[in-house]
């Protein structure tokens, strides 16, 4: 049994000792969580600081508690000790279930901030390997969120002091493309769209302390998102929403994303960026071994670049960092480029610049023709590993079992769709800070009657609040 879980069980026992009327779900109900130590890996890959010349390195998976204490030490004040000598602070037991967990970008960032991620859910079985291989002791559940029962999620939370439900639903139905070319009702018809409603359903039934989600900036223009927000407000959550540029938070990539944070315990928001956090393409990929197009590095098979056609090989040799097809001699320019439609996409077939953050990575970042994804100095597109580093993953993050072949399309989707690790870390830090600032409100729960039974949660809110009617239609 891990020390972390041991500590939590002790806290639970102490709460009972104090005679507080608690009606929590049984910590031993359902799966035997105690047999799994929630250990994670350090996101030292996100080791920032100006001009670190390589991506991140992580020699071995660190115990979750190690990472947690490092972060907690830097952020928190000294904790009051309990009579047993153990610390007893709500921020020490912030537990998250990550819906739509993918390869684990958000989870990895949250862990590095001190959040204990207990479980990840995704319906793609291919996500199991990266999720579990990089986060020892955290369970991956292959499931459709639309069919997920609140009672199951409740079991995963166990007796957590502070419960965080994260749900970064697929963003494609909310993209600018969808907005431009589909009517809102059409977007609403998209099955993936209703996943946000299911996230709302789970929030309504579970009433987690904190809710978070990330999506494309355009998500706020869809009624499904506004319904989701209204649901949270009606349930008594304080909701914070903003579009953030991840490059301000240490991601070596320009990536604007809508972030939502909501809490039942008071105002919550994303922490402010710090100027010294900024990183560039050079900071994370310059030290990567030189590679030819179509080649794979001997020591890291994820450092693999897609093969270029003869034409594209010639084109990239004429491309300038930050430039486009406009830099090429005429005979290399395709007809579609010179048409007015082509002119709208000058970044296509460009190289990225070393001294700036990368452009927003898509799921096809490994393709030279898919955006400004050419390597700054070598005649090739980005390797899969370089894409992962630009998404904030550590250098040795494992995405695929050793005995499986590298597939650019599947891995590109997993990496390109991830919540950047740096953003996950900042979300985690903001949550921990919020819990610390509102520790009285979190601690109060132990002297109030709290009914966390999902079957009755919609009838009575936590902290004595009565949730109003829900605006989410499921
Ligand atoms: C934006 S990605 C999530 C990225 C992930 N949070 C990360 O940080 O790496 C959305 C994920 O939702 C998953 N997904 C889509 N529909 C789903 C469903 N109905 N149930 C569960 N997962 C689903 C996709 O497989 C994909 O991995």
C-alpha cells in the first residue's frame, strides 16, 4: 500500500474519530483502489527556464508523492500537523478523474502540479499504453463517456478530500471550420457534440468540488457550451472561462485554447503567466539527433520523420524559417498555391523558426505540407518525438508498445490532440492554489452533512447548497 493512500485512509479515519457526520461513499466500495498506488511521473520534460537547450529528460518514473511534495513545497505554506504527525490539508488530497484522457497530456501536467489523478477514461484502446506506461498505478478505463455511470466515477474518486472532474471532450465539432461551414444545429447533431452534455450530466450527478475543461477557442460560440456553463452556475459553481495562449505558460508552441475552471468553494481562475516561463522551438528540439526525411533515430524510434516526395524534398530546401511557398522558384509552386484560395494559406509548406514558439500543432504536424511544420534547419518535417516535445511531453514519454509498429497517422492524432502538458500543469497549480486559499471551505465539509451519493446528489447540493434546475439536456 502506498504512503499516499495510507495517509488518505488515515485522514478519513481521523474525520470519523472527530465525530463528524460523514456520508461519503465507502472508500472500499467497488474496485480495491488501495492496491493501486497513485504514482505518476514527473513532467520534468517541462523543465523550463529560459534557454534550456534540450527537451526534457526523465531518467525514471518518479513517485507521485515526490513530485507532489516538490510542487507543494514551492507553492504552499507550512501545513498544520495532525496529532498523528501527518499533515492534514485539503490541497494534499486533490484527486482527479480525467474524462477523455487520450494519451495523458492533461493528466501528466496535473500530476506534476501535485494533483493525484486516479483514473483516465477514453474510448480509444490505443490510449491505454501511453496512459498507463507513463503513469504507474493510474488506471485507464476504456469506455464511452456517454455511457459512463456517475456511480462508477464515484468509486474511482474513493474517499478523496477534494474531487476534480476533468473533461476535455473532442474539439473537432467546435472547430472554426465547423463554425464556418456548419449551422449550429448541424454541429449539435454531431454525436461528439453531445459528449459535453454527458460531461454536464456527470457533474450534475457527482457534484465534484472542481470542474475543468479545455477546448478550441470557438467552443464558446456554441450553445452546447453555454448550456454547460449555465448548468454549472445553476448547480452553484463559480465559473471562470478564458482563452489562453499556452505559449505564455511555457509551451514552446502558440496554441490558443478555451479553459474553463469551476468550483463550488469560491472564485477560481487560471494563475497568471510568468515571463521567464516562455520557451522556443530551439529550447526543446535543437539537441535532437539529426535525421533524414523518412528516417528513424536508432535510440528513439519515435524520432521518425515522414518521407518526402522528390518534389517536396526540393521544395523544403528552398523554404526559409518562417517563410512559405512564396520563397520557392516558380517551377516548384503548385497551381493551387497561386489561386486566391491558396494565398489564404501562406504557412502551408513552411519551416518553423527556432527562436519563436512553434505554430499550433495539428494532428498532421509530421507532414511538411500540412502547415508550417518543416524543421527549422533540416530538410524534413517534424518527427513524432519533436511534435510531442512541442506539446510539452517529456523526451521519454512512451506512446506505443515496443512491439508495435510506428504509425504516423494514429500517433500524430494522439499527440496533436493532447492537452499540452504545460497547460495541464498550470491548470493543476491553479487548482491546488485555489484549494489552499479556500481550505476553510473544503475543511467545512467535514462538519456538515454531505451526501455524496450520486443517486441523490441532484436533489441536494454540497455545502448546504440546493442546486437549481439544470440547463444541460441529456
Ligand atoms: C482532445 S482529446 C483529449 C486529449 C487528452 N485529454 C490529453 O490531454 O491528451 C479527446 C479524446 O476524447 C476521446 N473520445 C472521443 N469520444 C469519446 C467518447 N465518447 N468516450 C470517451 N472518449 C472519447 C478521443 O479518443 C480523444 O482521445
